[in-house]
C-alpha cells in the first residue's frame, strides 16, 4: 500500500511540474550571440525582469516550443522539491564528513546500526527522486547535457552521485555481510584475551556486550547504566582503549576497577587486513573524495 502511494505521489508531482522546458537563454547563448546579460535582463547580472529584447526572445522561444513558463504553483512545488533535495544532501554529506573527521572510518567498519543504514538509504532515494524531478524541470532535451556548460556539469554531478550510490549498495549488501560474518565468528569464540581489533567488536550495539580496555586489561561495562547501548555520555564508545581518555575524566580509575574483569589486551599481530575490510576503507575514502568533487562541480556551476 505504501509503495503504491509513493508511486502515485511521484506521478502527481511530475504532473504538477508538467515537465517544463527551460529557455535557451543561458551563458552559452550570450557567448554565441555576442550579447551580454544586460541585453535581455534588467539586472546586468542576469535573471529577474526582462528588457524589450529579452521579452522578444522569450516570445520567439515560446513559438518554437523551446520555452514553457512555470505557473506560480509549479514554482512553489519546484522550490519545495529543491529545498528537500538540498537539505538531504547536507545531511548525507555531513554524516560522511562526521564519520571521517570525528568518528573515523573504523567506527563504520564495525557495522553501522540499522537506523543509520536506513537513514543513509532514505537520503540516497530522496536525492535520486528529487534530483530527477529538478533535472526534468531544467533540461529541455538530451542534447543539452553535452552541448551546454550547465548540462555538462549536471551530467558530471549525476555520474558522481551514481558512483556513490553504487558503492553504498556494494558495501551494504556485499561487503557488510562479509564483515558481519567475520565479527560474529570472533564473538562466538568467546576468548577473554583480545587484540585491539577484536576488542572493537564488543561495542554494545545490537545486543553485543560492551567492553573497554584500560591499562592493558579488558572490562565488561555492559551492566552499567552509564554505558547504555555501548555509549558513555554520548562521547565515548565501547570497544575502545580508554587509558589515555580516562586521564581527563571527572572521575578516577576506581570506577573502572569496579567493573567485571574480562581479560588482557594482546599484542596486535602485524597482518594485512582482510580483503573485505580493505575494500571498505577504499570505498570510504573514495566517497570522501567524491564529496569534495561534487561540491567543486556545484561551485563551478553556481559561481564560476
């Protein structure tokens, strides 16, 4: 039922927009004719009201079927869609930057909670739908995507987005299950002495125990109300060595010693990370680079 309603809503929005065609009054047109923006627009920077020449050109495009003016209601709908598209992009890009700059990719490598995965995929779907509708409202024909500066930049942005969406699909449905399988195998062994990588699996999420390391020992903080869900004060996460962090804590180490002692932290063997983990890190840093590329393309589009 919900899927049917979503399809009907999409069809309704498409109908409201009416697949309007944008005018060919672009910077490319000005360069081709040798006219500057002030020739057709009252504002020398372009946009807004039109001069007599601009009005005549618009009427000529209407006769040729190359221009279709949006009604006030259609403009409102397009504005709302554009607003949703922009806000979703900010949330999606901001989350990726936050993971890289604050949490580090190792946090995501342990497996994102279902809530975060759903938010990520919801963002991808919303951006794809709203981006498609906005592109339809601006692109009159396929040739514009390769024959105009606006179209070329839009095409590049679409390709970069599709690459990011493809990597998200690969990580979610191929790499993710392999990483979870390896993690579950480590948890099933039930060993008490763990390496740092093995300790990171005990993060308190999705029913797993919450372990922390302090001065070479491992403690179980699962029973502490201060570590609900594997997070302490929403700042520190379980599965980590907190030896240095505790030095700045408002309480002493006696709080840690009250927790059940599990085992010792073993030396990490110098071995290569498994292939699924290496692929995950590659995609993680590639997506970070793609974000900067997309923002660069948007900057060229809007301000160059």
